[in-house]
């Protein structure tokens, strides 16, 4: 996954969705001096991948979720569930957080001091923001369970034939992505949606409007792009070089 955005680099990543005792994603990121091509650093990319994915969702939540959003529903209990909880708390104040997982919801809830939900529907009922961070090839979130005005961050199902959101949700919601080119070829949810409003970068820069009204449902579908990794790795490198 090569990219240039002031910083120059590439990520080499593996994805083993069946892993249980070790992480599903492993990666290394290499940075190069953009003026000369000289190598600057090679660093572990697994944690950077974990954090930059949640950071992108936090940006989307900042611009697309209602300002008074106070209830967060999380589907999943892995590393992305934890990193999203931490990141989203940087942009919204949540008075209630619920988590659902087919296996480890209770342990996650105890570790993070949130509430374990008995079902997906219970986790998202009345939620203002929802995170879908599960390893699923078929939809786990149904649009009929969601309240008007909810914002959904969906980060899984990154294959054309995989889904985590049902047709009702992706066809009713205004769908935003990290990369239009990548999402429309890699994400089964975006392919089913048939229409993408815009990239989240376009919303941040003011080229496209974000949320239009308090009642609409918005979805941010993230498939992950190399520029996020390289920009994050450059930040790590700069902080290390400055001693901060």
C-alpha cells in the first residue's frame, strides 16, 4: 500500500480473518525521504493500522454525527472496538456506551466500564452513533433497528462479496467513504448502496456538505487507504525525531 502526501512510504500488510489467538492484521510501514528516496524508518504497522482506522472514523463522526450525540453502540469486541471507543470519545461526549459481540461483550464491557448488550438490536436501539467492527461476511446491522439521525461507522466487510450492513440501511442512508475509487470496488456495502455522497476528505475541506438535517441517517464506510498509514507513520517518526 504505497502513498505520497508530503511523506513518502508504503505499508505491507497481511490479513488473516480466521486468527483467534493472534491479531488478524499484521503490518510493517517503511518511510522514505521524499526529496531523495533515502529510507528513513521501518516500523511496526499493526498498531498504526489499529489507531488510524479509528482516527478516520472519529473525523467522520466529528463532521457527520449530530452535535448532541450521547449514546454510542459498538458491534464487536476486538482491537478496533477498543480503539474506536477511545477515538470517538475525543470528538463526542457519550453518557452511555453499549457493546455487543457474539463472544466477548461481557469482558470488553468490564474492561472499558461500558454496558454489555444482549443483542445487536439492543446495542443500537436509540443510539446516536454506531460502530460496526465485526468480522462478518453477511449483514449484522439492519436499518430498521436504527433511530432517525444516527451516524454509522462501518469498518469491516472489505471485500466485494462481503456485507455488514443490510440493503435497507445502505439504500436509505447518505453514504460517505474514505476513498470513492477503493470503496466502490472493494466494499460490498458500498456496491449495494449504488450511490456515494462523497469522500470524508471532501466534507472536511468544505467541497461537499456533510449532515443535511438532524433526522437523516449517515454512514461512513471505511476500507482503509495507504495515505492514512503513511501520514500516521510520518507523525510517529516526527514525534520520535523531535523527542516528544
